[in-house]
C-alpha cells in the first residue's frame, strides 16, 4: 500500500512541470520562426536593391551634386521612402506643431548621413523677401569720360578708399570711345530719381542707367545734384515712365550685429547680392585723404563696382549707400563703409523736392525739428493719430493743470485708432509729438507729415495735472 501511494504522489507532482516545459518549448519555437521570417525579408530586400552607379573622378575635380529630393509627407508615420539617388526619407516626426521630414543618403560604409532638412527657415525667408523687395529698384550706373580716363587717386597709408567703380569694357556708348566706370544706384522716386555715389559720376560726360529685366533696359540719365562731402549724387532717368522705387528705412535704428544685405555690380556683374553684419558705427573715417562723418561699417563684401549700391535691412528697407572699403591690397578684406540713409534724406529733399519721412530716434522723437524750408514729405500726410483736438485756452489750461503757454486739448478719440490703442483719452492735453512742442492745433498738420506707417511716435500728454509719456504706433 505504501508503494502504491508513493507512485501516485510522483505522478501527481510531475504533471505541472511537464506543462511548463511544453509551454517554454512552444514559445521558443515561435520566436525562432519569427526571427527566420525577418531574416528572410531582409535578405530579399538586399538582393532586390538596385545598384547605384558610381562616377570615378580624379583628385581635385569638381563634382556636381545630385539634386536633393524633398522628403514627402505620407499619412503613415514610421514608413521610410527610398530616393532616386539611393537615399532614404526617414519617418516623420513633429516639431513645434509642424511636421518635419529629413533627407538622408547612404554612405560608402553602409551608414546614413543627414544631408537636408526641409524645415523652412524663417531667417532664410526674411533674407529672400528683403532681396526681392529691393532688387527691382537697383540699377547699374555707367559713367563715361569721352576724351581721357579720370586720374586715379591713391589713398594715404592707413586711409580707407572709395570702392572704385569697375573699369568695364565700353559697350554702352555710340562709337565705343572713351573711358567707362560701372557702379550701382537705387531708385528712390517713381519719377526716375536714382541715388548713387558722387565718386561714381564725378566729371562724367555721359551717364547711362541699366535696369534689370529680360532684356535689360538702358536709359540715358542726367546729374541732378551732388554732395561731395557725403559722397552722394542724385541722377534722373530721361524717360517718361514710372519706375519702381525702393523703401527708405531709418538708419538711426541700425545697431552693431544687425544682419544686412549689400547689392551692387562688383566687377561689372550686375545685381550681385552679398550679406554680412553691421561691424561698427563710426563717427568719422579718413577716405582718400578726407575725413567723412557718421559711417556704418560692415563686413558684407564690397568690391569695385559696388559703389552706390544699397545696404538693405532684413525688412527690405534701404538703410545706407555703400561707398568705401579699407583695402590696402585693393581687394575687399572685410571692412566696408556705408553712408547712412538718414544722412541722404535732407539732400534728397532739396534735390528732388520730396521728403522721405522723418528721422525718428529709438525713443520715437524727431532727430531734428521740421525744417520749414524743406518740402512736405510726400505731400499730404497719409497717417493719423485718430483724434479730434482744439486749441487750449488759459481757462481750460488752468482747469486741467496744463501749461498755459502751449498744448492741444483732445476733444475726442476714435475707437481702435492709434491714439486709442496707446491709451490717449478725451480731456488729455497733447504737449509734444515726436519731441516737437505743440503750441497750437495748427502745429499738428505741420508735424504729422514727417511720420510714416509703422512709426512709433513719442507723445507727451498732461492728464490730471501730471505729465505722461506714451509711444503711439501709427498705421
């Protein structure tokens, strides 16, 4: 009886272990089957992969890169795509709320190398937009001396020199006789007025302006005015047409480190675009033996033929006119000088009878009080503050605690106007606009034409006997 009980006990104890062993064996067999299938698929893919032709090149020979194929977005994340050049588009992922795809290529060692990212750079877009805004208004300036070439001036040791105009092949003039300089310029008025350098057109007998296009258009031009002290000149195209003018910015906002674009015709290659940063703001610099005041220094490449071209900010506004380089070897070495556009505005106003907006400093104040001898900028003002006002008499001034000798009382403020958004209220007394004191209501239409859309104008008001300063953004 004891033997039978023992056999029954052994049989009962081994059954769970046998079941466990059978389960482990089944799991192992399934794993082996899965691995076999994956290895088979991988081997089949490698066998069917097309050969990528390789081009043998000699050492030092340039090779044209294959065209990059943008990574296409598909609805299935995690799926890769092969490119025509043997690359692979990796799975999509999300960055900053936008789908992002990359482009990779196979390396000779079987690895993968990231060669492109299709995320559009905001900086690149701003750069291209700025160039496209100004480029149609940039022209070549051909200045010709009929009898003899102009005498070259060698700068003293340590001086900067004017960026020399390019001594181009004479093909723009009848009889092909004489000496030609090629510089650049920018159209600043739709009537065909071109701003360039004085040294580009100095003593020229004939001037021709070439505008971009297919084909390019050649026009005869005349010198309207020059300012040798600032190395500026204004030309007028001799044509009864309307031309696309560039927007002039405010160079008082230019700061060291700002990214800028230079456009010109270096070595006669028209509409060449270079870029760099503002390297310095110079109170003065010696150029060709003379001292010039208030210059922007940049490392944007400037060479022979770049003279007179615009220096452009990333918002597509002209902030200066390229004029000189410091180049002991005669070739640009990273130090160029630019005339700030604000220094050209009064010169332009007197030369062509048009103002180009006020010069506002960073506080929103006019750099100088409006000159009554200069023409009103661009005719009647196209911007307004959105208020109704009246002269302040002594009784009202005493009641409001405002200065008796000046100020304008705000009688009403239009809803959602620039004044409304800045916090100006009915009953406020306007004491100054853009740093210019207001004596009477007639001062407002005299001052506001100096402003343009987008300006932040400094305004001083009196409210409840206290003075407050505001910035009003115009639109």
